[in-house]
C-alpha cells in the first residue's frame, strides 16, 4: 500500500525520468538486435586538436582491432576478421573530432566493451575517449 502510494507521486516519476535521461545521454550501454546496424558514438573532447589516427578496439580481443583509420584510409593489417567489410566511420573527415563507429549487421558475437581512442597531432599522444558496452540480443526476441 505504502509503496504503491509512493510510486504514484509525480516526484517519484520525475526522479525516475531524470535517471533515465542521464543514463541515455551518457551512452555507455547500447542495446541492439541481431541484424541491425549500430552507431557507437565517440567524439574527441577538444575539437582544435586534429586527429591523426583513430582506433576502435574491443576489450576481449588481444592485439586485433575493430577499426584503424590512419592517413585517411583504413588499415586492414591487424583487423579482427569478423569486422572485415562491416565497419565504417560515421564521418571519414573526423570533423569536430567525430570518430563514431558504424557497425553493420550485428550478431550476438559482437557484444562487448568497445573502446575508442585517437592519436592527436597537438599533443602527439594517444587519448582514450570513451568505452561503450554493446549488447546484442539474438533474433526474434
Ligand atoms: C547479416 O549477417 C547474416 C549472418 O550473421 C547473414 O546471413 C546476412 O546475409 C547478413 N545480412 C546482410 C544484409 O549483410
């Protein structure tokens, strides 16, 4: 009874909404369904530092990366085979520090922690930008 009364107050729902908005704006956890194309957002914080190299990796892959973009082209050498021909940058110019990743036709095997980092010309160093957890549901659920 008391719980029911509490959850029906506008204040409860306002608080709940704030939490939901905060979490979704943060974009740390991306749910997806098998077969979808997903975009993992990543933007270098300070856009006056030109990006030389952008790298996406996944926490559980040792040395192979998801995507490496250097000198205006993709570097296929050490890309994990499961990502061949399935990944792209949202903006290959990386304008305003945008290095968001497009991952096409996801499967449950794509679930995991994706890490985005960039090599910045100004500081001449790698900068970790963000980590995003992608969780892919099997089809038909
Ligand atoms: C998506 O991947 C599945 C296998 O996981 C494949 O059967 C299907 O043809 C792919 N679809 C597209 C549009 O590439």
